[in-house]
């Protein structure tokens, strides 16, 4: 099974938002260091960046996570 999430950073507002599947949302405040911490945590959870777009003071990443059970079924 593959899931997708969104990571958004508004650097002028120091606002970092992560939207997960199932309507879960996490909000963080910060700049570069805090964004790096959020990205590292997402990586530890199995999320990887698949797209990125930006404009003005805004960056949006699309994240993907493939569950191990899905990977195992693909190997067969």
C-alpha cells in the first residue's frame, strides 16, 4: 500500500505544516533548523520526497510512503 502526505513551509511566517493521510495534520513553528528536524523525522517514519514546488515565500513537498507488506507482495 502506498500513502501520500504534504509538507508545506511558509518561511516568512515560520510556519511548517504536515498533512498525513486520514486528515491528520501537524503544525510546527520554525525556520531552516526546525524544517530539517521535521524532514528527518518524516524520513525515520518511512516518508520520502517525491515532488517539490515553490513560489514566493512558500515551498510544498509531496511525500510518499510504501508499506513493507506492499513491498513484500511485489517481490512475489
